[in-house]
């Protein structure tokens, strides 16, 4: 190992580049070598175990509030957005509002036939490995079970089975399941991160 290799190792350890391109840029600023020559040296030193490029692990959010607003819960915000869009469309778009009623039907179908079951699957299985087909089938199946059950329960209340109570009931179920799933995932991921 010559002086150039030692200086290269010191530069990489001090500056901590994240990839080969950044290491070459840092080294070229100190040594007038060609990019190809520096790349060969860096790759040789990496294969010998003298240097390594490791990406830092993403830090886990320290509180449940940070977790709610992190990339870990992107699915939660999508579900929340869809439920709010459906709620607005159910109450704002009239039954005879010609072009918009079809959009209302599409979003309402997703809301009734998928979202409650999807959120319940998130609560029950969390981050366990279910493939997309299994998750979709279970979501639709559970939604088709939850919606009639909530309708049956609403039938014995003073509100009855009408659009407004059914919408609020499904909205409450979906948000309850989604929030529970996020809290459960936070606890599980926190245990993993602290181990």
C-alpha cells in the first residue's frame, strides 16, 4: 500500500462519502489522478476490506407523533384522504349530478368494498408478509363482512340504515382500524429498532 492509498483511505474515512462517485470527487480534489485510476484504487481497497460504503440506516422516529408524519405511515394518509374524499362526495354530490355521480360511485365502491377490510388487515397482520393478492382478497372479504354487520347494528339504532349513518359508521370503523394499525406498527417497529 503506497502513500496514495493511505491518503485515499484517510480521505474516505474522514469525509465519509456515501458512494463511489462521491469518493472519486473528493479524491480528485486532492490528487491529480484520472477518474479511472482513482476508481480502480477505490475498488481494490474496498475488495481488500480497507474501506466500505455503507448507507446509514434511517433513524426511527422517537415519538408516535413523528411516526404518524413519517414515510412509515404513507398508507395511513392515503386511506385518510380517500375516506375524506368519499365523505365529501357523498354529502356534496347529489344523486342526479350527472357526470360527478359516477366519480362518487367509484370512490364509494372503494370505500365500502375495500378500505375497512384493508385497515382491519393492517391491524391483524401488521407488517407480516402477505402478498398483494392475499392482502387484496382478505381486504375485500372482510369489508364485505363488516359492511353488512355495521348495517345490521345500525338497523337497531334510532338512525336506521340510511346514507348518512352508514357513511359515518364506515368512516369511524376505517379510521379506528387505521389508527390502531399505525399505533400497533409503531410499537412493533420500536421494539425492532431498540434491539
